[in-house]
C-alpha cells in the first residue's frame, strides 16, 4: 500500500469529496483492493491503496460504461417498481444509491437520489456510460484523464458535469444577468435555460463521483419522504478527517452526518456544507463552506 496524494481533490468541494469517496469505493468493491483507505492531508484527498491504483482505474474505466450499472436504466428517474426489484436482485447496493421504491412518485415510479440534477434530454447514467465508452480524442488516454482529474487538475474538457461540480460553469452561467446586460438595470434578468450549456468538466471526476452514489442509499425518512444520506434540506453535508479510514467507516460517516445534532469538530472531524440550487430546469451544487453548528 502507498499513499496516492490526490492534490486536485480539495476537501472543501462537495464534488471533490464525492470523487474521493467514489475512488475509494471503486478501489475496494470493483477492483478488489481490500484494505484501501481515505483521509485528507493539507486539505487534499489521500487514498492509501496498492501502487497500481491509477493504472487499474484507467484500465477499468472504458469497461465500466458497458456494464449493467450504466446500461440497465438511462436515468435514476422514472424507474418502475417491478424493474427496480429485478435490478436490485442483481446489484442491490447500486440500485439503493440510485432510488427507492419505499417512496413512490406521483407517477408511481421510484423516488430518485438527490444527486441526479439532470433535466431536459440528459440521462445521467446513460450519458456517463457513453462518456466512459466513447472513443477518446487523439493523444488522450484514460491515464491522462485520471492524472488531470485527481493529481494535477489539468486538461478539463467541454461538457456538462450534470450539476455536480460547482466550478464547472463559466461565470456568466452563475449570474442572474447576461454579460451584455451587466451595465443594465437589474430589472432585466437573464433566463438561464440550462446548466449543461457553457461548462467544462474532468470526465474522470464525473465518473468517480457517480461511483459514490452507492455510499448514499436512498431511504424513506420518518416523515414519509425519500431522503439521501448527507443531505439536510437543500444542503449537502460531508466530513474530512486526518486518520486513514476504510470504506465501511466512510459509509457510516456519510449516514451519520445527516443528523444535525452531532458536534463533529469535537470528534476530530471537519464538517462542510454546500447548497443545491436551481439553474432553470436543472439543479446544481454551489461552493462548499465550513459548517457552523448552532
């Protein structure tokens, strides 16, 4: 085991936290790297795993997109109960992270995870599967994508991060006004049609963030609504820690941070929070901040 210092993943970003947790889950549950751990050093993620972690991730990525997790359903939304049951028998943890049939929508379909913020013609699982299997541009390999996504932050590509990345939108997409309207009175708002327009992404980050969904199983809350662990209302809360922790411990922390009564700093953890907002018909995460307990 060696420490893979993922300098491009900051503990203060909700997206980066998902990517780090997804990397750990893939290492353990998909690549069989038992004993792998995750912790944070100097504000950046560190995964302790065998020395060939990045090589194995690069090998696995193009295979992953053709697997049933990304091909059985196109979206986390609109899954019929009978289809959900059939798929859950094959991949229970994956389906639990996508949706639940303990709470049905008005259309009688499974309630989806809060992480699916797509809209319009986007289909999160199908689109990520295509991202994984599509032929790469010339001179780009999955090893390059992983290096840029996890280590040096280089080589972002055009395309949607499906609302997961607070930094994936250009500045005008975050504003209530178009650049051409910047000197006009603020009584002339810009209608933002889509969060998928004018955006950049690291494809490997998008993939590994989605791989963290099984660590956030959708359940029925006491008030009868569907809930996704880590969420408190419209804010996602997550933790950072200094001591290497295995996957089961990380999974437990994700569930526990949903409860606002716990004082995490006293337990040696740093707690962060980030809001989810609406950009037209799409959802999107905003930048994280240290959470203050009252």
